C-alpha cells in the first residue's frame, strides 16, 4: 500500500533529492490524483491520534512517514503493528523525513515552539502543510510563516483550528448565516479542561504559552468567525491560580476570564480553565438581534442517562479528543481533498494572525492589569 | 376569621340543624359570596396537605373544620397552632362535621373505600364536594355517587384528578387543541413512584385497589382527555413483583404494563411502578399525525445541575406532592371558584366512570392473563 | 377580615395617631401574634403582584392598605373586587397610608428613586419594612436608609433580593455550603430580559439606573452570597446598544458584559441584556475547586416539549415574574414570619451596600472605558 | 490497491474457481493477515453506505467487489469515481461475485427475502459473512441459515444488529453489567421513523415484513440483551394505520404497540412507528431493582440549540443512518477484526433466532387480536 521507502536506503535518498528539487521549483503539485502521501511530525498524544485518523478516517490519505525528536517515540513507531503493516517509515530527523520519496504533505503536530519553523521548512521543500494551532506565540514567527505560505500559492497551507470542522459548530454557523438569529453581536465561549493530576499538563504548559494563547485561541477564532471578523477595540483579562501554582513562574493562571470589545458594537467574552472536575467543557453561545444559538452548553459524552438514588446523571467527555475526534477527521479529510482536488484550504494560515494578536493582548492584560486597546487600524494604543 | 363553631356547643348544633335542613332543600347555595366555608375529611398525609393548601393558596376558602376517624389525628389537629389560630374545628365523626355551622363544602380525602359514601352523605346534606380519586373501586358505588351528584344540580360535585390542573399538562392540552400535533392518536403515560421502604405504602395499598386502579387511573384519565374520550376496545396488562411480595395476596403487582386499544384507531399504553430508585417519575407523551407533545419526560426537582467527577446530575422530585403541589392549589382554587361564582366544575364526578371501568378491566386482565374486550357500546364481551 | 379603616374617618385617624406615637416609641412590636397587617406602596406591575402574593400565598399576612401616587392606580384599586372583598384601603398619599390604623409593616414597591426615603419614613413611624431592590442608586441615600434601619433594631427591615428566595438558588447554595463543589472561586451569572417592544421598558429605564444597577445587581448579590462576601479588587465593563438607542442619552446600554475580580483569587463575570428573543433567561454557574453547580442554565417555562417537523422545542418564561413568582411568595412569607416570630430577617438592608457599590463601579467603567479599582479596605483607587 | 479482477476475465474466473474449491474445503481462512478482501451485495441506500463505511472507516478492509440485481445500480457503481479509484468490481450476478479472486468475506445488504439464501451460498463457498437483520421472515429459512453457519465453524458468520455496536447502548450495557441499576427487569424500547412521504417506504415495506419484524426486531434484540436472554411467556400487540393505508393489504400497521412478558418476572414493551414528524426517534429505558438507564430518550441531531421567539429548539436525526452511522462503522470494524484475528464474532447468527420468533409472535397477535403464549420450553401454546 505504501512506498518501500526507508531512511537508510541510498537510492531512495537519491530519488528523494530529485523530487525535492522538483517540488522546490513548484512543479510537484499533482491535483486530481487518487491518493495523498502524507507524513505526521510529532508523535506525542496528538501526533499518534492524527496518524490513526489518517489511517482510519481518510480513505485518500496514505501515511508514509512519521517523525519525532524523542527516541522512545521513534522506537514505538517502528515496532507498532499498524505502522509496520501500513508501511509507515519512522524518522528521527525532520529534514530527513521531508525528503521521504513521494511525500506530498506534512501534518505539523509538534510543540508550539517549532510549528512555524517546521511549516516554513516544509513549504520551502514544496510540501503541502496542515499546521496545528497556534502557529507561534511570537508574532514575528507568525508573520514569517504566513509570508512563506503566500510565496507558494501552489501549495495548500492550512491552519488547524479543529472547532471549525465540528459538525455542531458548522450547523450553528450555517444557522447564523441563514439569519436564524438576526445580526450576531455577542459571543460567550469557553474552553475548560478536566483537571489533569498526572503532571502531564504542567510539563506541557511550559512550551505552549499563556492560557489565553493555548485555550482561548479557539474561542477567539470562533468569535472572529461568527461575528464576521470584527476589529478588536479593547481587551481585558483577569485570572486566578487554583490547582497549578507552578504556572505563576510563567505569569500564567489556570482559570482566566476575558472580555474583547470589537469596533461596531460587538462583544466577546471568554472563560478558560484547566481545573474542571466533570470533564472537557467547551461551549459557545452566539447572540444576535433576533435569537441565540448555543453549542454544547450541556456537554454530554453520549446519550445515556443513569437514574439512581441521588437523581439523574449523564457523563461528560474527559478531554477534547472525545469531543472533537470527528472534527479532526473532517479537518484531515478536507485538507487532503483540498490538495487532491486543488481547492482552496478551508482555513488559510493567515487566519491565525488576528487570533494570535488578540490572544497575546489578553495575556498582556492579565500580566499588567490594564486594558489593552487598539485603534481601528489594529494598532495598539495607550489610553 | 372563622365561625366560633364547636362540636359540643348545643346552640351551634341547633343552628347547624336548621342550616342542614335548608341545604337539604336545595336552598342553600349562595354564589357570588366572598368566601367559601370548607371542611376537609381525612387527616392522613394528603388531608393535612389539603388543609395547608386551602390556608396558604386559596384566598377565598375558609377552612372551618376537619375530621378524622383516627384519634391521634384529631388530637394532632386540636393542638396544631395553625388550626388553632385559624379556628379550624377538629371532628372525630364525619356526620357531626357535616353539621358544622355555616359549612358549605367538603373535600373528601379519606381512603378509597369511603370516598363514595362520604360524597353521597355530603351531597344529601346539601354540601358541595370535591372528592379525591378514585371515587370507588366498586362500579356500583361509582354509579350511586354519580347519581347522587346528578340529583342535586345546584351543588358542585367535582372529581379530583390532580393532573388536569397541572400547568404543564394544561399547556400540552392547549397545544394539542390548537392543532400543534395534528390529530392525536397515541398516548404513552406512566405513573412511577419512588420505592417506599418505610412500610407506609404496603399498609396503604390494602385499601386502595390494584396498581392500575390506584396509579394508572391518572394515566387513563389523561388518555381519555387527550384522545377526546374514545371508547375502549381491548385492554391487556401484565405485571411483576419486585419489592413488595405482600401484594401477591391481593393479586396485585408493584410494576405493571398495560395497553388499551380504543375504537377509532387510537391507542394508549401505560407503565405503573412502585419501585423507582430515583424519584417520582410521571411522564406522558401524546403523538398525533403531525407531531408529539411530551410532558415531564425528564423529571427535574428544580433547575439545578451539579457537575462533578462522575458527570452532571440533577435531582428528581421524591413524590407526587413535590411534582403536583401547584396542581392541587389550582384544583382547590377552581373548585372554590366554581362554587362562589356558580360556574360548572372543571371535572364533573361522572368523568371518573369510564376511567374506573378501564382501570378495572386492566386489573382483570392482569389477574386472568386474558384480553378484556368491549363492544362499541361499552359492554364487556368474550372473544 | 380587615379593619374598617378609611382615610377619611376622623376617629380612625385619631386612633392611628396614637398608634403611630406608640410605634415611634418602639413599643409597638408584637411578635407571636397571629396575623401581620401590611400595606403595599406602589401599584405598578409589581405592586399589584405583591398584593396578590400576600392575599394568595401568605396566610398570616392581612393586606390592609395600598398606596399609589398615580390617580388611575388608586381608582383601579378602589374598584377592584378583591381589594373590596378583602377590605384593602387605597391611599393616594404615602404618609397617610403609614397612619392606617393597625398597620404594622410596609412593602415598598415604588420606583427606585423613592425607595430609600419611603423606607426611612416608614421606619421612623415604627413600621417594619420590606424594600425592593435597589435601595437607591445614590450611595448617600443607601447609607442613610441603612442607618435608619440600624437605629431601630426592634423593627424588621429587609432588602428584597428575590433570587435569594428561589428554590433552585437555595438548593444550589446548600449544595455549595455542604461542600459539593469544594471551595467556590468563580461565578458566571446573567440577567437577560425578553426584548420589550411595547415602550414600557424605555419609560421604566429612565428611573431605574444603568443596566448594571438594575439587572446585574442581582448577579452581584449572588456572587457575594456564593463566594462568601469577598472584597472587590477590579471592575471592568463594556456594553452595546442594539434595540433601545434612547438609552444612549443616559449613558446606558441594552447589553453589557462585566468582570469583577475579588481579593483572594475569586472572579465573577456577568452578562445583562434587555434584548433577548426567547424569554427571560437568568442563569448562574458557580465553579469550585471540586465541581460546578448550575442554576437554570437551560431556562424552561414548564416541563412540556413539542416535537415537530423542525425539531423539539420547549418554551421559556417571558419575564422574571413567571421565573420568580414562587420566590416572591417565599420572600413575603419569610418577611411576615420574621416579624410575627421576632426572628432576624433573611436579608438585612445593609446587605445591599456592597452590591450597589460594585454595580456603580461597573456603570462607571462602562462610561469611562477604564478599570475601576478598590484597595483591600474598599476604597476606590486610581491605577 | 485492489486485485485487477473483472467478471469477464477467463483467467480470473479460473483462479477464482480454484480458490472457491479451496475455500469450500475449509482451508482458506487466513487469520492474522493484514487486510480483508470484502464484497458488498445489495447497492440500495444501505449497500452504498456500507461500501463507504468500509472505505472510510475500516482501515483493514479492502472492498474488492459489489453486486446488485438492479442494472442501474451496477451502472452507477461502474462509473462512480471512488469505486474506480479503489478498484471495486461491480457484478450483476451474486454467484459470479462470490468467485471474485481473493474474496474473503461478504456483507449481505439486500432485501430481506434473499438474506438467508445469499448467506448460505456464501458460506458454502467458504466466505465469511456479515448479514443484515433480519435473517429471514421465514423461520425455516432462519433455521437453515443458522445450520449452514454452524456447519462451518472456521467461518465468521455474523448477524448485523447495529444497535449492539452503538457507543451509547454499549455504555448503558456496561453500566447495567456493573450493577448500576441492580437487577434489570423491565425494558421500554421504541423504533420510530420519520414519516416518509416520498413513497420509498411503501415500496420497501412490501419486501420487509410486518412493522414488528422490520422495526421492533431491534428492540426485541435489546430486550434479550439487557434482560439476559429470558424466555418469552406472552406476546400481545395492537396497531393502527395513520398515514400508509396501503399497508392494510399486508395486514400491517404504521404504528404498533406491544408487550412481551418473559418468564422470571421480566417485561418488555415496545412502540414502533413509521409516522413521526420530528425525526428518527429510537429510545430505550432499562429499569432495574436499583435504578434505571436511559438511552437517547431525548434524541438530538447534534449539540446545537436555537433560542428564538417561540422557545428553544434542537433538531433530531432524520433517519437511522445519522443516528447509527458510527455504530455501522464499529460493526464493520469488529467483523473485519474477528476474521483477521480469528476471534469470535460479536453477534453469532443464531442470536437472531429468538428475536425473530418473538417478532413473529407479535405480528401474529396483531393479526388475530389474541395473546400468543409460549411454554417454558419455547413452544407456542393456546390458552
């Protein structure tokens, strides 16, 4: 099913070099083909899930390679039965992986600090890229990656904001576009994670920025989407530390509340939390002049209710994977389709720019205690 | 606030006799008066609640007397502060209570076996009557009471089916009447009680007939109401005993399921249970040719939800009082209003006749294992 | 049932004067009595409802008088059958009403601008007072009224924050106190009204202060209650005008979002809206270190669901009366009980002080665009 | 990706014959292989969906062939881009398809009348089979197919009751097995379809048996599963015709209600309907001695709620595909896994025997108006 490629085969390397040259010259793209050869970089929790998604939910994707900088992850991949059966080559070097023969696209699923550089490198090799959010916590890197993508309009370079691919969010969006709530002007959105007592989260947090950059970024993206890309006017945020005192070192909190006021009389307000007891609780309400649409206001793991001595109970998804597993499959399918059919990507990389700008303004407000203001041209101003 | 009546005052008795004579001649009714003097017979759990309802929720009712055959209940009433402050005379003899000076109406809230005779006696004394369901488990008594009521059209004699006074059932009924579901043809309704482990229920059950007569009677009443009084064609019921083996003696069950097919292509099916773990779970669904209306399909004690490690939980009303407290207040108010304003009662006594006929057919089916059939004139037939 | 008092009877006036003197000397209170003679001032929508509540839901209250400055309301009261039958005297002069013979308590239900002065006048005449929220939009008046109440510890003077009497809020509070969510640290609460297109609201708004004073005041009260009276640190608010441009004149908005950060790592955030399409939508979520409790997150008018071609629909209460009717009855009963039984009132007047302070800080933030800060002693500071 | 097989290639036919012989001798099964070559017979609505499921959700399945007796369906398959790209050969002859080179398994998704014969033929050719429910409406055919399967214990022959693969039903079942509701004794289950006004359903109904065989069969299966395979004692059913009068010809109804009483004090009761306005409404409640578990009692298409002038509305899945799409994928994956890993199938064919026996008893009760009874050995008896 997959190429016989191996990182140690000289002849393969040779072929690969030729291919890289072709791709670098912009001649590689082959829309209308049957299958897309794709690699996943990053074999953490999500990277592994992305491989599974590609194998099990994206019939026209062919996972040909994976890559990790962590030796135990490479080892794991090389001995995993699925990876063997489906001929997935495991690399320990990203540049080497990019030269995998026949490779057409890369799914960047590493930690945030290398998202931008890996995206740029892949684009420079002529590969299509699906990059997980956020592109970077550094606005210069964000800009550089967006520029790289723009310089290769023949390549599909897509930002991975999974909620835009969720069936409920899409249904809500279609209802709003169809006028079901009149003109939308207010959005409440929250990203609340189950308390992680394993220590995994604290280690993770060090590399992924403030709570507003890591969590609220999704809610900001939804606000921009549902409110039709308004320009931010004022940003204010507060927070508190309840379970992860270690976050104080990085000026972060484990619960944060924020308001973003936009020009044009539109408002968004957000909650982000790392410390929920009941599960992953991501919900959104969009209010318009003639109605309101709610997404997942009552989170439910499934449609089972248990009636017992103390009442009636339903369960909640433990984490975002259970909530958004289908959305990730849709995201992957649509990325693959955009390449194979040469269609625009659903979420161009530049979409992440304003999202990150607002997320960083909230992080700044949290640190300084002040309101962060922008003029109508998007320039930050002092009051 | 109340008359100075006392069961031992000779002069009061004398007055009372005169009044009784007047009432017996049909000359007593005084519509358009300000207040209704009413007595409650039966001081069990519900009788006490009815007194409270009249005091606290029915401004134009004046509770002047109560009566119980149980000495400890009479004693309790005579020492209860509310009963003293509001001048409520407690009798141990029903006939004596009926002669209470100025008495105009009686709320019969005793055990089922004396409902009919007490209703008849009160009517014969010229008193208005609100009689709790069921009128009787004996069809001859049912007929006799209905006849008594018909013989005194000047009196308001009302059957107490509390659900007809519940705001949700009324809203559903209005929606159905307004055509929201097209033509209704199917009803599912259940009366499920919290398991009572105190022994109260088993003692109670001995005097209140089969589960289909005691519980399902409400659901049958709803079926007749929502389906527009169709004539029954076939009745079938099964049951099981899970927690109250003592019921086997009286051929009863603690969980029963029943189907009633009506002429005209209408169907009702029912569940009655005494053994719920989570609370009082009474729900109804009415299906029509163009929609369905649900009442209380998810029972909720209030609007609180607790999110915790195992999910999200809401509580359920423990018993019918919490579910139908407001309905009892509405029932009492409308009965009082029908007397004071000389308006028809919302639920004439004869309404209970067909309900009881079907309930008894289900009890018979449960005993015999056979289908009970009726011809279109309502006569029971063998297959 | 009630005294024969009439505002024009000289003898009555005379008696009344004597009584007023006795009351002014602090000798009037008569706990343990059977009934409380109470008057309602203000016969607007809520005043009339309070009279009905007292008549129909508070058995130990005797409404003896009402008062309105609007001639048509006085006229209405004098010709209303209930008011006549229950001997309720209608006054057009508040001072005269306070002298009604036998009067013991007053329910102040006028517009906000006279709440404080009417409360003070009643207290000075030795009457118990239940005063609707807010006490005043002027902090000096608030202070004066609280002082007046404190000077008469023999009188019951209560603040009317109806949500504290709502069964769901109380159940949630008891759960929180019992430790169901660990230590509460975060509250989200909203007061959202159905859009009023009749013009009633705009007229009303002129006399009732900013949206944060009129609506959010309830949510602030809940925040202080559930979070155990924390001291405010920073207040920030934004708003928008969607349906009532007339509000711009008074620097008000019809949708406002606010954050209140408290000392001790606690946070509250609020939404207030006048422009909902679906009904009165008041909900609250309290998050603690080990769980979350929700109140009314899905508002439901009753327990009916209609299944139809476009899905399944339930209705929402149109306004706060349908949502809080029972709470008002509980509030009235507990006020009456606190007087008759000489028990502390559930909500002393001073409880409203901090609520109003925060509400006004939010209104100020809305006007200035700045964060309003307090030091730990509650003094407002500039950044 | 797939073999180059074509129905007209002689050499392929030859190979195929050899393979068929090998398989017929029981020597074909090759567990532990990487991929399963599977064919789908029947290209109606569900057959096409099964192909898509295998392509998009079952990574170790390789769809090599499809078959239909309808020329336009074969034509459609031959010109469908997915079928071409994935090398799926379309046959118009079932026997020919069974000889497709390398074929290992067949998914039987034709109309009910040929399920049994096609299953038997495939088994006789040494192929693994997944057969849609019901196996047959004829008990003799059911028995014959089960016998065929038993004669080839080396083959995986599985009954396709999709609900057993649904995540919510499985979660509920695990809760029940873990004792969450004590001992289950009562089940209410319904299969209610959206009214089909296209005429599709009426055409379909002619070949798929009574409503109790076509719809309730799922609910019966659930009853047997959750109640631990009790023996039926009495079966009773009624029905009505509301929208599809054509069904009268075949003694069928479009709404049916049924009770099945089991030995051991267990009860199941069912509703089946073809005429729902709001969508596909399949729900189940299992009551035990210490609790109740509900599955999908409030059907929801997704987690979106629209708040509007008339209330709050959520949508419902239009048909079983939207409700059970994931279940079909799980079913397919588990069937493929059982073959590749040589594990027992989740649902052996014989599981369908008792289900069909009860379904037919209900259909008989509907026709005759009588109770159908079984003795404890499962023999039908007259009363």
